[in-house]
């Protein structure tokens, strides 16, 4: 994937002037990830913000050998571990490519220096982080306030493409239920 396609996708979030785009993208790097390649490992400090251009990513936690799926990242989404990025603490989860993926990465350090250089990039960067926070808060509320069936229906309406890309086991882990429960929910809909 060429940089112009990534620029186009990111530009859809907020128009950046040509100079700001050049500055922003020259400060980051593109990763071409293979399936099962990890971009952030649980236990490492997250030092960057990422943008998924193509492919599919997930964040998961390894709890003594038991994998718990925490979320899925679809194309044109920004992602990071905000807590680790902000505090410097170790990440409590990993990000892994579930299929070949193209990811743009910009480090926190470079992003902060760009904020000083360009008000336009500062507004853009803060918008990215606000979108991530809103997405995480929305997901947390869905888990706290809804039944497994309601969570399943929400995903079906909001992210239908996910159902073609992940296995039933991964979906069950993500929704916090067993495969059997997922099957019952699907039969009842």
C-alpha cells in the first residue's frame, strides 16, 4: 500500500494542509505485518499511536496461557494502549495482525514534537486520541450495561464485517461468553 492511500484515509478524519501531511507522515513509519505478527507485546511499554490501513488486528491479553480477546481493529482505525502510552507503564495486552496488515506508526515522542511545530497537527493528534477514548468508553459501556445477546446484536449492526473475519471462538472470547452461548444467541436471532 502506498503512502498516498494512507494519507487519503487519514485525511478523511480531518483535513490537514499539504505541509502538515508531509510533516506528519515523514515522522512515522509503515509496517507490513504478516499474519500473527505482533506490533505491541504485553509487558512492553507502548510508545506509539497506530493506524490500520488494511488488514485486521486484535488486542488480546494472555492470562497464564489463556488468551482473552479484548477488541478488534478494522481498517481506517487508530489504535494504541492509551494507559501505557501516557504513563510509561507496561502494556497489559498485545496487538497482533490476524491477517496481512499495513499499519502506520508514529511515536508519542515525535507526535509531541509535531504538536509544538504545527497547531494543525496538534488538533489532529488530539482528535485521534479523543476518538480512541470515545471508542474504548463506548465498548466498556456496552459490556457493563448490556446482556451477551445485546452485545452480539450491537456488533452485528455496528461491525458486520467482523463476523466474516473472525472465528466463533474469537467472537465468544471477545463477548465474554462460551461458544455454546454464541450458538444459542445466533439461533434466537
